[in-house]
C-alpha cells in the first residue's frame, strides 16, 4: 500500500547494484510513494548493467559517480538538479566496501592502504556528499539524508574487520554533520542500522551465514529484511519524521537490545548435553 509520502520530492539514490541491494528496494518504494530521483553508482558497478533495469522500472536516469571523487559528486548534483527540475529533498547513501574484507586479510594484519580505502568509500564519502551538497546548496530545507549502518559500529563482530571502524565513523559523521547541516539549512541526517541481509556487500563478510542465523535466532521479531529497511528509509525521507535527526535507527527485529534468547539457550544446553 502506498501513501504518497514522497509526492513532489526529488532525490538521489546511491548504491543499487542488483535487485538484492537495499538501495534497489528503497528506489522501488520511493517511486511507489511518488518520489522522483536519479540513481547513481560507481562506473565499475554500472558495468553490471542491472541498474538500467531499475532505471526503466522507476523511470529514473542513471549517473555514474565514484563517491570518493569530489568532482564527480559536483557533476552528479549539478546534473540531477537539472534533470529533476529543482533542488533535492532526499538522499540515500547505501555504499560500502572494504578491500581488507574482500581479500580476507586478518584483522590484526590489516593492510593500511586498504583501510584508508575502506574508510573513504564507506564513511568519508558521506561527508563528501554532504559537504558538496552544502556548498552547492543542493538540498531543500527539511530535506533528509539517510545512510546504512551495522551494529558492528558499537560491538565486536569478529570477522567484520575494518568495516566496523567505517561504520563507527559513519555514525559519527551522521551526528556531526547532522548538527552543522541542521543549524544552517534544517537538513536532517540519520543512519539505519540494519539486520544482516543477503546482498553482494553482506555476503562478502566471512561467516555471513552465521551472522544471519545468529541474529535471526537472537531477535524477538527475527531479522529485518531489505523491504522493511526500505520502509524505514521512506519514513525518514518523509515529512512524518521531520524532527528526527542525528540518530541511528535500529531496524533489526530487536537484536540490539538482546543478551541471549531462549532459542540460543536451548541450542547451547543441547550442545552441552552432547559433549
Ligand atoms: N547486507 C547487510 O547485511 C547490511 C547490513 C547492515 C548495513 N549494510 C549496509 O548497507 C549498505 C548497502 O549495502 P548492500 O547490503 O545493499 O550491498 P550492495 O553490495 O548491494 O551495495 C553496496 C553498494 O556500494 C557501491 N559502491 C562501492 N564502492 C563505491 C564507490 N566507490 N562509489 C559509489 N558506489 C560504490 C556498490 O557498487 C554497491 O552498489 C552498505 O553501507 C552496507 O554496509 C548492509
């Protein structure tokens, strides 16, 4: 069911790689809710071509931009405002990548050039997007920017490696920039901390199935899927959340409040009995 929550609103959605991507689901729902937007991804990601199908489905144009390159972001904002016919009301930053995780490098032996790349792509890129947008005055008052985080920003998830540093930094940028953009232009900035979700980035983390199954067994509501994440993003883009900013909103079925669940207690009791 759609409620026209984004009617008359214009945006940019970063990070739809294929139909499993969280950004893909957000784009579909943003369209259903009456929003108009430009889709963006890195030049390499566009080679996968799936995004063009999403472009057709949502009647949106696609513009390549590497989120680490300021000049590409400037061109993207410039072109998007022209295409959409006015300043922006919402931005989804759904971007993450760690060469250390991809290459399965042990945490205690991180490659530091890769670490810089992880931080640049997965966290500092949000700062760059916000900084370019503020300089260009590209976002309307009460506009809303949403990024995607994971609870490994706060707690240890042993194989999440340097992505945990990126997420901690990302959530910190949400707060810091949320203040600066808020006082100057009344623009809101929030993160959604999402359950483990089967996507290209998610499945790249070693032991992903264990993350997924453990969180599912721990959470009273079970894992939150990517469609429910998209719903939260739409709410945060909409005027219904006008006074919410600088927050990390947990879309995780209750996982972040848990210590242990009966399901897991049972599993370990059974495990003890077998030994
Ligand atoms: N999947 C999960 O379990 C999960 C859980 C919590 C948070 N998240 C976060 O959600 C966000 C989206 O990831 P996803 O799970 O949908 O996976 P995904 O692989 O579909 O999306 C990641 C996107 O980042 C893009 N990207 C990487 N480098 C880029 C660059 N230099 N410039 C522009 N784009 C670039 C990729 O092309 C891709 O579209 C990420 O921030 C991820 O950390 C995912």
